[in-house]
């Protein structure tokens, strides 16, 4: 027997959040038949008993209805900005030289420079190849 799923509103959870309060579980049903056979072949079948051995457990999901508070979002943003901001007059290591930064945010290096350099180089080589082909065709 399959279990049911119920969704209940919860004013303690923010909108968009869902929490499974109770996991669902399938139930078991036992059916006992009386089978009549004639010459080894089943000729009749009747239900002797039909009972639920283990009832199904309903799955309960709590769905948030509480509006997200603006103050929480502002506090999270402020904390995030503080983590990203470096102290004034720090020295930042660079592969070529040392630079002194005064009161500026230092963003993490994400590898975008490598990807940009790769694509720029690829476009340059393709352009050079096309120019060479066009020159050869023009001379012919």
C-alpha cells in the first residue's frame, strides 16, 4: 500500500523553504485465498481474509509561509561585505610585483584571466590563418 503525502503550511519557515517533518512509509496488506484445483489446474479462487498488516505512514512536508524579513537580508549582506573587504594599507602579493592597496576591496582570483587569454589567443590565430589563406588566394 502506497503512502500519502500531505503538505502543511508553517508560519515559522520562510517562504520557499520546505522541511520533511515525517518520512512516509508504504504499508503491508495480507490477503489469504482459498484456491480450488481440479486435476492440478486452478478452477476457483476466493478471498478468505483481507487485512492490513502494517498501515502506511503519511509523509508530512512543512511549507514555509513566513515572509522573508528585510533586516535579515541586510545583515547578511553587511556581513558578506565585511568578509570581502581587506584592511587598509595591506600589501597584496602579485606575481610580477608587490602593490600597496589603500582601502580597496580585493576580489579573489577566479581564473577568468586564463580563460580570456586563451580565447583571445585562439581568435588571433584563426584571424591570422584566414588572412594567410586570403592572401594566397589573391596571389593566384
